[in-house]
C-alpha cells in the first residue's frame, strides 16, 4: 500500500446521525478540525486523531484508525449505525 492522501478511502464509511458520511482520510481530518479544543482533549478523540496521524505515516494502520474514529463517534452517540460485518 502506498502513502495515504486526503482522497484515500477509510477502511469503511461511517454515517453520522445527521446524514453526514465520513469515507475518506480528508473527510476525517476535516471532521477532527471541526471539533472544539476541549473535545479534542477527550481520550476517545485523542486516540482517533493519533491513529489517523499514525496511518498517514504507516498506511497499514488505516483500519485501526477507522475503527478508532468509529469508536469515538459511538461514544459521542452520533454514529447512525455500525457498518455491516465483512462477508455478511
């Protein structure tokens, strides 16, 4: 896998309760940038942001970064529904 860019797809798309879909690295970065500073300091957001940064350096971390973002969205109560399981 080559390096990631803003247009690189996340491992799976995440749909929020307001209908917003986060499907690319760039969309995730824009979402993180829109968080208030006090939100970014919360543990689940700190981990999600750190994992995306790690994936930018080492693309094999992209699935973990996507799952970390999914977890943060679940903890905030704004994930519409989980993605389907692979092969189901």
